[in-house]
């Protein structure tokens, strides 16, 4: 994947922060780990309906997505946000 945006400051990590960004119309792209839980996927898709949000399922799992974001825990969901 190697998206430089995932290492940038204009991103939020985790379900709660991502849902908040979607609700505030700040999320533009959402990256999901390829092993994301079904209930998380459903919440993201439901929240994104009618919004101009692109959802991308990555080729990496939660552990690798967390490493790409330079955090020490797994990351199932990462959203790029606009201020």
C-alpha cells in the first residue's frame, strides 16, 4: 500500500474517531484492514451512506495497518480527513 497519507497528521485511527469524522463530513478516504470485523465494516458502510467518502479495503491486516500508521497497536480502520 505505502500511502504517504497514512503516515500524515491528517488522519484518524480507530472506529470511534472514524465514525466521528464521517459524521462531521471531514472523512474523505477510509482504509479498512483486510481482516476487519464484520460489525465494524457494517458501521462504517452505514455511516458513509449518502456521504462523499471513498472506502478502500487494503491488502494488509490490522497489525500491518497499525504499523503503517506508526502506532504500537492494531488498526482496523484509518480515515484521511480534511480540515
